């Protein structure tokens, strides 16, 4: 059942994220707006669009969240494999998604220090990135 739901969610997410879906949604809103005078801009006329969009939005939240959860899990597993395969990588990074906010803050601080030390070495060698123009590819030397 879970697999069928994931396939359904993936399919819906792909279709809803298409140009055709956007054009359909815009068309529905335009048709609704054009019919306003026909229905004298009544409460029922307004209720139709409000109810429709609320129901669609409510259902899409679950479909999109399911798709994003699955994609995020796959990316985490791929990154875990890359970390595991690296000789000098710290294996405690393989489950960072389960770390506490304090643990993430500490790791962030460690990486900030590493970055500052690397920048200091780079500047000491006469390579100040802040004043070098970007290359044609958009990256800095």
C-alpha cells in the first residue's frame, strides 16, 4: 500500500509541477472570474472557488510532503554512502538529520573555524578572493 501511495504521490507531484497544470489552474480561475457577472458575483459563486482551492491545497500538502520526504531520505542515503566511502571523512556525519540543534550548531561552528583558517591561509599567500574579479565561468580563483 505504501509503495502504491508513493508512486501515486510522485506521479501527481510531477503532473502538478508541469506547465500544463499551471495553465489549467489559470484557465479555471479566468473562467471563474469571467462567470462572475453571470452569477452576479454571488456568495455561492465565491464559495465555489474558495472551497475548491482549499480542498485542492489541503490534499496537495500531503502529496507534496510525501514526495519531498522520500526524496530527502534518498538524498540522505546517497550522502551517507559518499561519506562512508571517503577515507578521512567523519562517519558521525552520516546521521546528521537526527542530530539535536545543539549538535548541529557545534558542527556549524567547527566548520566556520575551518573556513576562517583556510581563508587566513589563502589571504596570507596573497590570494584575497574579495578583490579578484570572477572568471568567465562565474567562479572565483
